[in-house]
């Protein structure tokens, strides 16, 4: 029986690239794609090939209350989750004095709270089933980024929660991986650095290959660490 | 033979020196009692699991069982005023068809699934775990009053397995006599005189009683899950 892989933020950027990469794995039978945009999901599916069964789930992760039943439905339909990729991210960069409560709440809701609830529900339904979770943080979470306070703080929270849960779940069969990509040519990056030439920085496909390696059965030693993914120029 | 289990989570935990009952303290980020119940969940042969708890913590315990999706085999009953009374109530609460009862304490979180399996697989009906006593023990309080041969003694551990009906009879006899025991092998042996098999126990299966025990348990747990930092 092949693995069930769930990917959030699967409509574009790293999420889409990861979906394409994971669908190539011989041991993955089902890829569940979650994102707000149904059109974006359709675009991802069209790039994925037809080896794995693909399940599209248009869902807005800012609806935290609906996440438990979302996870329960996935587990019921596919028998559980083996690989969870928390890629969905939100950024609306603003200086301190321009930052609003709504901006802070929305950023943390998508980047932190939704991720935590997804992990909680997956752990709740795991029943001892071995699994891997990969959380996408950012180098913005470990170095100062003036003007990106909400985003940077939320990614710091991802690094922290991932390290904490890696310890807490260590005996459960669930391994937690964290990657912090540096500058990557995504839609989100375009919001953060609109003047940057996207061809001059790391591409989502490069990050996706790192994800694929970390989530392979052979990788057993890098969980619980914040792994920096940077293109060395 | 059908097997059930009583998990003793009935103490308020005054000796640990903290306001939260010790079975709810976190070990490796998880409530101590959950460490036990998760291991039991993995053993389908244990058909019925009764968790005794103080009335004040019944709801909290039920909520933990729900949060961790332990399933319908697990249920809570209010324990008694003493450990012995809680055991008796737990034994009575087990389902009618249960022949063998495993007794365990919520505050022994480092028990392994294999510890439960070995009890079940041992053909004897009455089985406990014991480990040698590595230190010298003497009788006495303010003064030495007598010697004890440690080679003749055993440090009794849980979990334990008993013929449920016979253990209940022994409990009723002890209740009638007004005698309190600190665990069930003593009570069972005293009132039935029947053989109780001792299996080799484990050094890591410690009981969390005093605050230092939580420090020790954290260190053992970190080692067990491969998270030791030194």
C-alpha cells in the first residue's frame, strides 16, 4: 500500500513544485492538494502527470475551525496520512507603524495556527502510524527583516513550534522536518521583494528536490532541525 | 481467557509537591497517564480498560482519552479513597466476561508495550514483575531493629496480572478484615496463598512518586526515544 501525501499551499510556488516532485515517487499512491484557489490547484494537477491518484481540496486555511473535519475526511477516505507538507504561507509586508492587527492575525493564522492545527489533527488520527511532517519556515525567521515584521515573526514561530513538536512527538513515530528556504522565486517572494529578478534566485523546484530527499524513507537523521536551503552562488 | 485492565489514576498526588495530580504532569510534553494508555491501545488482546480517577478529575481524564483518540475500550470510573479501594472498584467495573485483570499504575509511564505483552503471553494466571534490590535494607526506624536478606527480597513492579475473580475474592476478604496493602501481589498472596509468578522487571519502569522521579523519568524517556543530548 502506497503512501498518502498531503500538501498545503499546493496551488503555486514551492507547494506546486513539491506536489509535482512527490507525485513522481513510486511509493506515493495518493497526493492530496490543499489551497484556496481551485484554479491554482487545477494548474498544479495539469503539471503532475497521472501516476499517483490526485485529490484536490480547495480550502481556505484561515478557517481554523474546519481543519479538524478536513483532516478527518482525508484520513477516512485514504486511510491516514503518511506525509504532510505544510507549505501554505501568507505575507503582506509592512513597516511597524503600518502594520495592522488584521495583518498580524492573518499572517499568524495561515503561517502558524493553521499549521499547528493540521499537525495536531494528523497526530490525533495517526494511531501510531509512522509518518513525516515537513514544515516550510524561512530564513526570514532566523535573521532580521525590517519591514516584514509579521511574516518574519511568524516564520520564527514555525521554527520554534517545529523543534518543540519534533521532541514532543519523537516517541510517536512521527518525524518533523523544518526547512528554511532563502530567496525563492515564488509569488510570495514577489510580494516581499517586488523589484527582484526571479531568475537570479533559487527556484521552487530546487526546494522541492530537498523536500523529496528529506521525506524519503532513507532519511532518518535530520528531523527536529531547522535546515537552511540556500542556493550557493 | 479474556483480558481486561485497570489503570490506577486515582491518587491526588500530594507527595509530588505540585498542585496538579502527577498523572497529568507532562513527560516529554505528554501527560504521564497518556504514555501508559497509548501503549495499551496497541494491544488488541486487552479488551476493556478501566481508568480509575478522583471524582474531581474524572472529566479531565475523559477529555484526555478523547483528545488522544484512545477509543471505546477506554473508560473512566471514580476511584476510592485508597489505592486498594480504587483497585477493587476498577476490578468490579471491568466487563462481565473478563477473566484476567492486568493492574497498572498511571504513574509508571515508562512501561513498555512488551511488558504488557509478556504478562499476557505468560501462561500462569497470576504474574508480576520484580527486580532485585541493589541496596541494603534493614528493619528499623530510629534504630536498627533487625536484618533483612536482600537476596530473599524483590522490588515489586507493575503491571501485574491476576485471575480477576480470585483477586476480587481476596480484595473482599481484605476489606472484611480492614487490612490495607500497597499493591495486589501482597494482598493476593496473603488471602489466597496461590502461586504468583515473578518475571524479571525493568530498571526503567520507575514509579513517579516524588519530584526527583520526574527528572529521572525525563532522562530515561529522552534516552528511550533517542533524544539524549549528552
